[in-house]
């Protein structure tokens, strides 16, 4: 049996969050899969300051189950799983007892143990990954979500550039295997390490899955919008510069000036992030957008499914992405997409979306107006392409990844 240690610190810190991020979804999917595998012994831990804190198996199970219930099984509406609930308070208290009890000795890990870093945590100098790698008989596997701070530094806060550089240097020096979420991310890593003269670790590419809880048994049956309801489009993303919200807001301002009350609606779903002050200013102060653009955060998955399912299309005008989970989820639900013509979207979209240059405002405006028309032939053509779309599943993902993890564990 192979022991796999996973740092679940991110989930512990985010216990009170009502909705998960893409990284949160990845962590929970891995925990559920590894826990269910009879050939794997899952150890949940917390890495901090170069030390590793082991959680009891019962705590790991409770945290995994509570997190799944809160985010995915309707627990977000359950008072017993609310931010101030007794169940979450008990989990926090149990975590604190472990964290104040002293770190787990490195020698307590058996040779062949696999340490799995899923959220870019523990990769800083002096962090747990470098300490474990120094032992020589612990196998380190790192999940790489993207290299955007290094390939497109203009879209991130300045401190994250040097932070990500140090993470990639640690991955280069210590990882026995890197899991890339796309061939684009894999290629970006290899190009960066070659350019910097760094070691290029072994890699495997596995696309992120669409959760079965959403799409199991076919695409969801959603209520049809009211006949009088204006058509609308959805953009699901944290609001940050590289997501290119500004292009859509400028398009909508022009549409509102031209179409007035007939303007289609834009539903922006996501929290406010960083490096996007111009977007925030338009959302807060542009009177022309009022009544036409809505901003939503922390939607439950059920509400998200309904909102997305009745949209004329998902809009995704990003300048750069490592993957793009909302795009795959939209296509999996039978919703057309207008997406940026960027490598990651070409890879995961399988030729289904309509691709547009992320700086072509006129092209986006034209496509949006066309897709808003109930008789749109362009949209109908994409709907036909959707019939052949097969979304990636977590089963597909783990059929690729788990054998590689077991091979590393067997090497001892």
C-alpha cells in the first residue's frame, strides 16, 4: 500500500467559504479519489513553516465530508454548515489542536511515501517540499495550474511574480513528477525551465474533470426562461485584469446606447480580485450599464447551473488561461460559448466554441448580438457541434495520474 500525504491546509483555511474556487475543486476531487482507493493510504496534513502536521484519519474524513456537503451537496443552505455553525467550529478547534501539538517528524514518513502538492503551497524556499526532497526516499508530486505570473506578468500583482518564480524553481529541483492541467501548461513549464537552464522534471498532462454531481445522467434539465425575459449572457470568473472584463463592459455600454431596453443582459459571476480597478470603476459608476449588467458572487452550484443553463452563451474573453474550467462546464451543460482564441481554450474546447480575438471588440459585439437573436444560425451551428462534445471526467483524469503516483511509491 502506498501512503500519499496531501496538504489540506487550504481547505482548513477556507472552511467558511460558501463556494469553491477551481483549485479548491481540484483538491477535493483528489481527496475523494485517493480516500476511495484501496491501494492508497491517504494522510491529510498541514504544511507550515517547513513543518508537517499530521491530522488523524477521522479528522481528514470529517473535513472532506463537510467540505463536500457545504460546497456540492446543498450544504451551503444548511445552517449546520454555515460560517458560524457548531460543526465548522468543531472542525476548526480540532485543526487547532493538531497545529499546536508540534509537527510530525520527517523520519515518521516511510520510504516510498508520496507527498502531493495540489495548490502551489509549500514550494517556497525552506518550505516542506524542499525539506522532504532532501530525504531522498520521499517522492514529491506537484500539480501545476499555470505559469501565468511568469509568462504574462503584466496581469498579476507584482509580488506574485517572484513568488511563482521561486515555486517553479522548487518544482524544477524537487519534483519527481509534475501534473499539468493542460498541454499548454506543460509546454509553458518546459519552455521556461529550458530558457532558465533549470532541470525539467517528468510531467504528465491530465485535463480537469467536470464533477459527476452536476452532469451525471446527462445534461441538467433546467426551467425555460420566461417569454418576456431578455436574453442574457454569462461570464463566470474572478474579476481580474487578465480575464478581460473591460472589453465586455465597453461592448455592453455601446450596446446599451444603441439598443436601449432591448439590450441583452450580462451576468458577471465571480468575486472581485486584483489589478482591475478600471473594471470596478465601470461596475460601480457607469450609469449606462445599470439594468443591463449584474454582478454576482458566491452562487451555489445549483444556482450557477440554472443561470448558465439558460444563457444564450458563456462569454470567456481571457487573455491567457492555464485551463478554463467554466468553459468545459458550459459545454458539458449544452451551453454555447464565445471564447478567446488562446491555446488552452483551443485545447479543451475540442473545436466546439466560437473563438474570437480577445482585443476585437467589434467582433465580440457582433457575435453577442447574433447569439442574442432567437433565430441565430451561428448559435444553432454551435449547438449542433455540442452534440458530439465529450467533457473530460475525473475518472479520465485519475486513470492517467494514479498509476504514475503508484509507480513512484513502488520505487521507494
